[in-house]
């Protein structure tokens, strides 16, 4: 790995506003490039919205759909690697997908593997865990709820990942005034700070970026239902030792961008430590992890 500068964006994705969202993403890409960033992470499903009622209709092919082409244009214009989420359609089946593109075009994708709550109504789970070499580092992507399964980060690390991107569209609280807004934001910060363990146990940089704001109303639920797309949001950048390098506001739910340098020396130090887990793990004892625990 070589040291690189990364941007992590926490932003709202109002349902049915793809063009406005893409325009906002372009502005963030411009700002990130001007700040010297080389890689920018946007949240899960940022382009089409999270569990939008017409997900099947708005989903697009990857990489040949118009949204991927727009993101590739941004990457080319601003000389950035860009990771962002969208609804992908292949053979009439829709996936919750995070794409990765660079200045030279489309690189690859990660499909969300474990669907949470009502996501099974909209998406089919993926099956692959790719790692992508972008020159200065090797990158893996784990989407939202998938981060609750520590095996995924471990597999990506074993496959060479040095940076793990963690895009989210987490629905972890409702708010109606300044005080409840602060409580909702601090709740998600405390909850997702636990990803420090994903970074520490694998000696990887981990970058969390969540949707932020009220995206609209899904008619199939009451307006105050916990499945409504209300995202307290935020972004956090973790070092390979699990330290928080930078985070967004703890009081306000609003669009924000973090910029931080991922120092290659800190990754080297963590992986040179005598207790580096990948060196010491006893994989011959872990067979139970791949056995189905349910008998029919």
C-alpha cells in the first residue's frame, strides 16, 4: 500500500431524485479533487434511494446503465476513484450494488450479500467478495448490514484488502427537533463506532459513510414506522489499529464530507506487530463457521 487521501461523504438521497443526487455527487467529487483526494466513498444506494417503492423500475444494468456512465464521467473529469451505491438490474433481478470506478473507467462491483429488514422485498443477495487493486492500495467493499458479519471483512483481508469501504443507508432512529436529532446522530455514532473492531482485527483501514437525512415516505408503512427511510447518517474513518482518525458532526444530521490521509506506514506497523491476527490465526479450527446451523 501507498499513502493516499480519501474522502467519505454522508449525504441524503431523496427518493425519486436521481438527477439531483448525481449533480450533488459531482459537486462533492469536485470539492474532494480540489482537496487532493484520490478516492471518494458515497453511501449505499445513494443514486436510486434506499428501498424506494419503484426500485425494480429504476434499477439499471451495471456497468452499461446510464448512472454508471455518469459516475465514470465524473471519475474521468476529476481524476478520482469513486465508490457509490445503486440498484442494479440483471436479467430482471435487482441487487443492492456498490460500484467502483476510476479515471480509466469501470472497475468492478460488490453486491450486498445479506438483506436486512424489508430489503428482501426489493433485492436478491449477492455471492461474491472481490478485492480491487487501484494502484496505491487494494480495496474491498462491505455494504451496511453485511458489516455485522465479521467473516466478510476477514475474507477480504485474506484476499489482500488494505482498505475496506463500508457504505450504509442505516435506518437507526427517528427525530423531530434539535434534541432528538442530536440523540439520533449520537446513537448511530456510538453504534457504528464498533466497526473499530473490523479495522483492528484485520489491520485494515475502514471507511464508514452513511446516508443522512429523511429521504421521503414509503406508502406501505405508517409515516412514523421504523422502516421509513430516515437515516441519522454520519461518516467515520478508522485506522488499522481501530482508532478513529476523523468523524462527522455528533449533533446535526446534514450532508458532510470528511477528508483524511490513509498513512501506509500505520498499516505496515499494524501488520508487523507480533499479534497481527492473520499471521497467528488457527484456521484449521474454524470449520464450524462454514457449517449450516439449521437442520431441516
